[in-house]
């Protein structure tokens, strides 16, 4: 009997999680195509093929749904790069390679997700809750990039290089490549964006990276 109860509870929990993810996916789709102002509970429920009552059951209002959607994107990115970093081993250049590869993975580097990221960034100054979520996750990634650039510079004995400046350059470059892909998808690609990053690293740390 106890086993049966656990099975039923597990099924209900899974169903709830599936519904929430459906709604978050539909929110990503709606923001990517309609923007913030055009995204409503109605557009989300229609996109998820669920009733508006289901949306209200899982999320108290549209703002809560937006916050959960940003949280999903931030968590997804964080979990992917942190796991990649862990699997890369102890060598700094391999860790930095793994981290950058995640930024251009097919599951992360998509038109829709990038559009939603920039939509949230555009709202962050007016909505501190968005900025807090972003900063909580992004600060860790930024610190790792700075740490790895410093470690690589120390290991290679590179002279005349400011590792902190190069880390900032790399972060800005990745953001710019994301924006370029969003605005000019026909003239840029995931592979090209990735290769541009590694070309920058090859020019900066030639003993540790090579041109693609």
C-alpha cells in the first residue's frame, strides 16, 4: 500500500513539473515572438495549449511567471557551464574551453532564448527582481572567467597582458556575439561565433589555445 501511495504522489509531482515547464516554454516562445508587452496569460496559455486557469494555478500572476522563466534560463545556463567546468579537469585552459563551449551549445545558443535573455536585460534596470536573479548566477560565471584568465596568464608567463582586462574583453565579446546572432541570424552562426571566441583566446594566450 505504501509503495502504491508513493507511486501516485510521484506521478502527481511529475505532472505538476511537466505543466510548469510547458508554461515556461510557452512564455519563452511568446516573449521571443511578441516581446514583453505582447505577452499575456492568454498568449502563454494558448501557446502551451492549456487553459488560463492552469496558468493561474501554477503562477499567481504574469510577473511571477516572468520571474520563473528568467530563473529557468539562468539555472539552465549555470548548471550546464558548472558541470562542464567540473568535467574538464584541473587544467585552466580546458576549463575555460568547456565554459565557452556551453555558451554556444545548441540548447543554449538559440534565437528564442537569446531574444528572451535580451528582453529581460532590457527590463532589468526597472525591475530589480530580474537584475537580482541575473546577477546571482552571472557573478559566479564572471568570477570563473577572471580566475581562469589569471591562472592561464600566470602559467604561461605572458608579459604585457592584463588578465582582468582580457576576461572583460572575452565576456563582452560573448555578449556581442549573442546579440549579433539575434539581430543578424542570416550572416552569423553558432559555429562562427564560437570560433571567433577561440580565435581571440589564441591571439591572447597562444601557448594555450590555437586558432580554429
